[in-house]
């Protein structure tokens, strides 16, 4: 095509643009340092020096200094009180007046919307067919604040339970909000002989514990810090607190013991151990109690009050390790190996 031929025949040399007005970002020292070495003053025939002053953003006043004196050159035209290249003054002016502009636009738009609505109403008033208006269809089933919506919904559930389903709700599971439960008590849907009992949500109780621990840390400034009452420790205490409640819902005593066990476990030190309330056994999350369970098995096979040599203790330790890893099947494997090696061996 003709365009392709023109592009093919065009020269690759840089084209020099000579616009009347433009901006460029240059490195001051490099450019004006070279110019200072090349130029001299036309009057005093001395070297010139380029400086800058009146900086505003990217813009500045260029100073040409020589033996004749100093001459200022405005490197950009002024618009009101700001340089053209520096848009911040204009931006701030827009921000200051944007509310007035938005309000004016809003009034104009609303005025047009009202006029349009009036036109539509006039058209609808010209009724056709029967002289009866259609009934309005509204699906709203609640009037009032959003916070009262939950209270009204729960009250309706308890009020209609007998009539609709033939049942009575004995327990109300709440998230700690006392407004709903208070409304149920005031409603008294089943009379005094069948009171509604509130059951606290464990997640909310756990969350409330974490909130109180964090508030305590804020009040007592010395509690925080490295190795002290940190956020990691608070999260761990909160999680263990919730687990202790969930795992012991049938016994208040065991629940209290589990809660205090986690607290004492985290406060325990080598010099002052506090593992008496930790769960025992090899499956215990407390490594100390699991280790003690291993030791107690060793002492049952080799009691402390009897003198046992190092060989006996090694054999007992191996047997107990096998029991902990593979239960009592490890004992049968030991007997089979000994019988295969020495057929006259008799197990006791």
C-alpha cells in the first residue's frame, strides 16, 4: 500500500521537534553544568554559572550568574498563584469547592427528577378500564429499627410455637445479647410453669474471655512485653478455655478442672511445676504428664524400692517403648524372636 511504501522509505534518523511551548524533565547538574562550560557572558566575557531558586514542585526560577550580576529567568508562566506545571494549587481549589459543585448538581438532578415524577403521576391519573386503583403490594414484614428485628422475630417464634407446631421451646441459645432473652421473659409465652432457659453460645463465651484478657492487658501496662502477657498467650488461653468448656459439658467439676489445668500449665516453670490438673496418659496434650505416664510404666516393671542394674533398666525401657508405640503386640514379637533364637526359652 501507499502508507507501507512511505514508512519503508522513511529515514531512521531522529526527527527534531521545535514546538513553541513544551516541558521536559532534565537532570539539572548534568545539563546546566555542560552549558556553563560552553557559554560565556556576552558583556563581561566571563564564565557563567547556572543556579535555581523559588522551587515549587517540579518548577523553579533559573538564575544566570556572572561578573555582571544575577539574572532571573522564569522557567514557566504563572497561573494565579501557582506554576502551570505544579497542579497542586488547582487540585486543592477543586477539593475545597467540590461540595458546592456536587450540591448544585444534586439540586439540578433532583429538580429534573421531581418534574419527571410529576409528569408520570399526571399520566397515571388518567385511569382506564374500571375506576378502581390496584392495591399496593408491599412485602415488608417489619417496621422499626434493624436491631429490633431480631427481638421481634424471636418473640414471634415463641408465641406461635404451640399453635403452629404444637411444641414448647425450653432453651434459647443466645450470643450474649440480653435484649432478646429479656423480651422473651417479658412475653412469658408458656406461663410460669414452663420458663424459658437461656443457653450461652460457647463461641461467644470464648470470645468474651479473649476480650476481657485484652482489656486487662491494656489497663495493666506492665503485663505486656516479651516473655509476658503477649497476644499469642492470650489467644492460646482463649482457645484452651473454649476447648475445656466443649469437652466437659456434662460435668461442671471437670470443666473447672480443665480450665484451671490449662492456666496452671501455661504458668508452670521448671522450678515450680503446675501439672496436677493436666490430663494424664500418653495421649495427653501435656508433655510432662505424658512423660510421667511413660516413667510410671517403667517403675511398675522395675520398682524404685528394688535394686536394678543398668542392664535391667535398659531392657525395661525398651519394653515400655514398644508398649507405647505398638501396644502389647510388641511383647508377643519379643517372645517370638526369643523362642526362634532359643527354643528352650520359656516365657514367664
